[in-house]
């Protein structure tokens, strides 16, 4: 880093103490370049840094670092943070990352929050006396309806011809955790295997497999309501994405030139300068949430051909920034994986698509020519941002946002429940980690060994919103991470 960048740090009160803090707590110095126009916000980082130190002391995280772009020919994200989770579980997908084009604190807080989320779902196992083992038949009135779970069809479960233990009935014993129904506003028992990766009883034959665990629905927030709002938005996002992908729907696409935000237009210009195509589609959902899918297409062969990811929010611009930032960050990750795999001669395994997992699908879509497989996503009509006002002001409280979405679920006859996963060691910190489960919403699969091709909403939502429904399922592995 240039000397003048380092010197700019020292102009702030307590800067020397802060530099020593980073060196002694996290094992290495973190020099933060402070652009002149950001100097007024720099002190806002201190609380988040102290929080990270507390999490380090409690054995939850190992390190926190500012990330630099590995590639000069990519869209540059100014603020990128990485928080490494406790080493026993650290690895691809198990660390916290935070990125932002416009707000450094947002990037830092996001990285810490995601690290907490990853730690919680990796380690969460309730103590004896804080769960019950029972059949659905015995606790039906108090429990989440496991027979309403979308993903694997009843016929597939009942066939008993899968290598995985999918069959279950009302008499089979499951382990249940206390949760809270957002729609019924009362306690509700939730199967433990749905909310933590630390409990996988189907591997030892103790329980049938309800779903292969993924992190969809896990979230960190300043309060329980804040975490629930974030978690339920992610569940809705994945539902909309899978409904779109499996039906090969052509949703509306956003006219990016019409976005009246100079900061966004600057980012858009960066994509063009690097010969990358940024496309945003508005995914269909019958719930009052904006769900946006960001696609980055590279026809040059210099980097991944296709990267896709999304975001959901009651605020249209929040969803837009979230989707674009996530996609730009993911592209850097995929490019790194793809180049490493190519250099080392790693076997991609594309000959047998049923063996593809998260990393495999990202590498599959990195190959030149795969952009042709997403053309259906770009055939929708072009729309402008003014067609999509916010459902609620971003200034509304987290509880108001949570209640608003919960009311929509109730109106549609959908269930949503939340389980508190906050580690005991941080109960004194004003943060909550939750896992939201919405059984009827279409889940996103990452393992092609068990793709989720069944769910009532796969047909009812497109029909309700006026889309043609194809009898055929799109079985090509999706590009979502």
C-alpha cells in the first residue's frame, strides 16, 4: 500500500492504538486506506472491530482481514472483508465475507455477521433437556408439518429406491428443537436436522433425511426480528429462483440505464469497461418482496462465462445493490477456482452431472459457451425501476418488516418458523443468529445427487402470475452458489 495511504490512518484519534490492536488480536496488521470523502465515516468502524475482537476471544473467529482484488481486469469492489471462522470448521463456504461498492462499515458488518451465522450452523447442538425425540404423530399439534416439505416428492420418498434414506411416516422418531411460528405467533417444534449441519442422523440411520442441509434461512441480526427478516428474505429469494429456473421462465429484465443513481451508473460503467455484461432480472414471487437476480456474462473467455446470484428485500434498491455486489464478488471467487483447477489439472467431473455439488456447478458455468444456456432468462420485457416502489420504507423497524412478511405468508396459507441458534457464549452481545424454515417454499439444492424437482409452488406461482407452465422440468444444474 502506498505510504500516503498508510499515513492517512494516523490522522485519526487512537489510530496508533488501533493498529496495535489489529496486530495483537488478529495476528497481522490491517491497514485501512481512508479516502478523503470517506474520512467522516471511518470512526464508525470501531464498534465492529471491537465486536470482532470479542468473538476472537470467545473462540468463534480466528482472523479478520481486508481483501484486495487479485485481478486488475475485473470490476473493483472498494470494500471487501474476510472473517475466518474457528479453524476446525473453516473452509470454502464456512467463512464470513462482506463486500460493498459504497459503504465500508456495511462490508465489515456483513463479514462478521456471516461468520457468526456460519459458526452457529456448524456447531449448534442443543444440550439434553432442550430438545425432544418424538414421532410427528405424537406432537402433531405442536410441530412443523414435515409432510408439507417441498423438494422431494412423496412418490420418490415412498419408492424407497434411493441410496439416501428418504422414506418416513408419522410414527418415525425425529429430534425436535423449540422454534417460533411467525404465522401462528406461538412456539413450534422444528426438526433439528433442518437447522444445523452439526446434526446429520441420516448418515448413521438414526433418522430419515428430510433435506440435505444448506444454509438458506440462516441469518445474523441486531435483534431476533432483524435476523428473522434477513433469513426469511433469503428463503423467498431461493424459492423464486428455483421456480424460475426449473420452469425456464423469462422474467422481466431491468433497464439499467434508467437507474437514477450516479454511484450505480459508475459501477455499471466499470462492467462495460471490463467487457462484462451485467443483467438484472426481476424474479416472480407471490410474496411482497423484491427478488432480483444478477447475471454477469463474459463472452471473452478471460473469466467465468456465467455467474449468477441474487438478493431479496422490501426495498428495491437494497435488493439491487445486494444482488450486484454479491455477483461481482462471486465472479472473483469462481475465476480463482477455475484458474486453479485448470492449472492443476483437477478433474471437473462434468461427465456425470449427478455428482456435481456447489463448487462443481460454479466451474460448470464458468466454461465458455455456457452463456447460451441462460438465454431464456433474458427474453423477458424490459422495465424501469419506477415500476417497482418499495413495499415498506427501509426506515421501518425490523419487527414491522418481519410482521409484514409474516402476514403475507399467513394470507397465502404458508408456514414460516424461526429457531434461535445464538451461541451461549455470546448471549450477552446484542446479536441474534436464527434459522428460518418455510416448508412449502421451493428449496434450492446444491447436490445434484438429490435435486429438488417437486413442490406445489413450482406450478401454482407461475400460474397465479400469468406465466406459461411447462410440463417439463429444467434439469440442467443451476448456476446459483
